């Protein structure tokens, strides 16, 4: 078997009926009797996190703060983080990788530039500042606090946006575009201590705060504000100053443009923003103030100046910079300054949005970049790898999605998943793994683990799991393209004939294992490029050709005493047959004129499935018999029926796998539409031959589908999302609920 198998009673009963057809001598039956029972995925189905995760938030993250226990609080403009409804603010636990809401969150309008702009931990409470009107069930004007149980406006709130918060030495410093906090006139900046607000009024009028505060930091025990400052008797403006408790002080000749972020690093003040000079030095948006003079730090901003640092983070001697609009390639990027060397870490895009890194945070040695980033508005860096948060690994890391899932098989030994990957969940697994119900397990032996190259097919046969693919070793021992797993050890099948390089399809038929190659220069046995294994020896079964070359088989389906093959070929044992054929009563026969494609690449068939009296065929073709249909067709026993609608036309589209339960014939592959319906690579065909969506589909190719006796659906392939949920190449539909596992990587 290549991809799909169904073990439900619904699936087995029709097979028994076919046996009766053949027992009565009817031969290949005319399959009929389409029911009108409408079946589709229930409307209340939803993507859950039982086996999956949503690593980030569904909107922009503008700020983050880390508590003493490592918990990260994130604020911005969103409605969900992970699987939790979270209005504009959420809690992230790096030890579990899970998000949770803080009560009813912060309430804003849907207009841009609303939400949370700043967070701080002050006297054990979480302080949130931004532009909002209420927090939880309390009225709160732009400034609120969370005490672990409920939201409350913080001491009268502010009459304008709060952009910056800093808690130090029992004092809370607040900056923004407000003119008043509580009942106190505090233009742009204020401090709170001893239960009262105080403005930051300068005793000198020569240097004064003249515009909204953007950021606040302490460096070398001095307090700095990034804002717009006016200088008496001078036309120029300054954008960064030091506050000594009673007066503002310039930093030398200052900088000539807006400062977006300030931070302490190695006892000095680092400033980043949209400026080109600091003091008398030219710079591209990053500079160092040592308390006396300015020095240039060239990192994160290329010489073209098309890069704008948005946030800074100093940790363990390293300085990290989050940069927007870098010409290094992506729209946003993460850089590290270490020992006077600048290092590009990673770049990020944001689909049709403008990518930004708004905030950097650290917890447990992991760097978090937050903002407006694909795929989750949050990314992680552990010093080696860049990824996105994932539950259950203690680090909150999930590497890039890349490992394909090609085959899924449920056996008495358990559920096995195989493909081309080196990681299943959070464990190392070489191209095959076993699902234990809550975690993945590699197939390990004393000599080695897994197989050393990709797996195409899995099949249960005579009490063992047979594995077929393009490998040369299984469990550290030689095994040429096919191996047997007994639950403890891998075994090579003795003496596979011919030059076996890959096996792509297997199925049990008449108590023998039918094995088909993807391609062989020479047949396995003279005159037979499809062979059978009887448990002790190889025997010929059939020979297929495609013009002057050997054909190949992609799927095998057994219906009673008949066996169907699909792939790319134009004859079987000398009988003309275009890409699909069946074997019955000792003879090979074609299904009409088969499946063809009008382009030069030709047609191929990837998947076969029987349901509701019809043989369904999926692959890459545009003609079934005389009917034009793209990549999907149905055979009623005598002809290809015209009532079936296939995928939308696209040169790279295909149907790769099928499976069914009481509700649906599930069809997966690489396609945008089925008929006129947008389905995104996964669709449900009801018994009345109408299409419906399977929730939001998946964002990449589906290679493998499998249903079980409890109406559950496994989905494997090469995808990373089932919007809005994230999944790595494997998904699971349990009754009405489709859930994902943080699956397979390479």
C-alpha cells in the first residue's frame, strides 16, 4: 500500500459485496448506486492544539517584557495567541510553549495604531500602556495594571497614548504623547512613586522636552529618554537626553534624527533609530554614548541606509538588534554584535504586510523577536537555530518546516509515519517514527535507528511492518529499498532480485506482498517489473512499460479478487492501458482508454480509492476516457463518468492521496480548487458528488491520507499551516475536530 487505507466497517462491507460479484462469475462489475446522503465535515469542526500548536499571535506584537520567573508577556493588537483568545495582551510560558489570556484583556477599536505599546513589571504587577479605553471590565484610559486576577486602571490613566514604561528603584517612569496623567499635568513624561504622580519639569528652560517620549532606559545608573527636545536659541532639535531628577541634559552634539530604541550594553548607552550622525560621527542608525562622546556601531544597517533598528537587547555580553527594512534580503532582520563583530542571524518577511521587529525579549537563554513577522509574529533564537515557539521541548523552539510525510499505517504494533525527515515532534527520527498516543518514538535497534533515506510506502503483512523506499540501510543493517520491522528489529528481505533502488507501493494480495518500483533500469525478475513476496521468496507478477521505457507504479488497490495498479505506463503485460489497469481471474485489463494529459510531460496516476460504488482516481491528467477533467476522475465499472469535477487547471496541480469515512471521500494533493470551490489542498467529496472544504485546508502539498475505524483522519505531506493553526507536515482529524501535531522536520 502506498498512501491510504481504511479499516472501518463502512469500508469493509462494500469489499465483501465485490467478492460476491466475482464469486458469481460477473467479472469486473458495473459499479453503481450513488446515494444522495449529503456528507461533509461538520460545521463545528475546528483546529485544536491537542496534537498541535499555534506558536504566536494572530496580529502584530509591539512590546514584550520578561518576568522574574521567565514568563513572557506580549502586547500589541491581536485577538488570539496560541489556542487562547487573548485580546491585545497574553502570557507565554517558555517551559511549556503555551499561551494564555490575562482575563478579558485590553479593549481597543479596530483602527491601526491601537493596542498595547509598552509593558513593565512594577511592584509585582504587570503594567500595560498604549492606546485603549478599557482593561478587562474596568474603564482604563491608556494605562492599566494586572494583579494576577483582574485589570484596573493605573492611578487615573493618561489622556494620551503611553509609548514607554520603565520600572526602577520603586519608581515607574512613563512616557508617551499625553499631557496629563491622573489629575497631574505631565507633558510627555511622568514618574510614579509613593502613590503619586510627578512631572519631569526641568528647572532650566534652555533644554526642554518638546515631543512624545518613545523609549526610556537606564545605562551606567543614568536615566535616559528618547523623545524630541528643544534647545533654547537653537533651531535644531535633539532626540535623546539624560534626566538627573531635576533637569534635562544633552548628550554632546546629540543625534540628527528620531531615536526609536535605547538600551544599556556593557555600561554604555546604545541608541538606534532613523539618524545618520551621532556627535560628529556619521552612522547608519546605531551609536554608542559612553557618557562623554559618541562612537559608531556598524551593525544591522547596510551602507545604503535602508535599514532601521527598532529594538535592542543586551544579554551575556552580546547585543541583539531587531532591524526593519534591511537590504540584506528580507524586510526585517535579526543581528548580533559580539566582540566588535556584526553577525546577521535571520531575516523575516510578512506576506502582504510590512515586516517589523518591534520588540526583543529573552527567557531561559532563548532570544525572542516579536513584531509583524511570518509565520507567527514571533521567532526564537537559541544561539544556533532560528525557529518559532513550540510546546513541550522546554526551550520553546521549533525548527523550520521541511520534512515530508509520505506514508501512514495503523497496525497491531501501533501507528507508523514515514517520509523524508530527521525529527518527529521533539525527538530524532530517521524517516520513520511510531506514534505512542502522546509522543513520537524512533525505530531504534542496537545497530542504528530508522532508515538512511526516504520512505515511500508502508504495509502490514504477516504480522510485520514492511517499509519501502529509497534507502540502503534499515536500523543500521543493509536493506535494499525494502525492509521488515518486527516491532524490535529491522530485517533485510533475503535476495531481492535485480537492481532495487526504490520501492514506492506495496499491497497484500492473495496472501502475498505485491511490491512495485518507482523506476528500475532492469526488471526485478526477467519479464516482471512488479514482483510478489510470499514470505520466503521473490516471484514475478507483472511487467509494465511506458513507450520504450519501463513504467512505474505509484499505488496499488485490492478489491476482492481484483488488483488495481496506478502510475505511469501505457501497457501492462502487452495489454494497452494508460496509467491505470486491473488484474482479475488471471488477466490484465484496461479501464477504457485510461487517463491522459495533453502536455508533453504526460499523465500519471498517484492514488486509487473505492467508495459508494465508484473507483476514484487521482493524479496528474486532464482527460479521463473522453471527458475533460483535471487530476480527479471516477470509473463506474464500464466507463469514466462525466459528473465528476476535478481540480482547477494549473500545470503543477495534482491529486496525491484519498481516504474515506462515513462522512467524506477525503482528497488531498496540491490544488487550489475542486470544481468551483476553493479548498486549499484538502477536500471532502460527499456521496452526491458535491465538494466541501475540510475546515481551512492546509498551506502545502498533501501526500498521504488515512482513515480509521473511529472515523479519524490522518493527513501527511509537506505543509506548515492549517490556518490559523500551525502544523509540521502531519495532521489529525478526530471526528468533528481536526487537530495537529508539531510533527516532522528535516
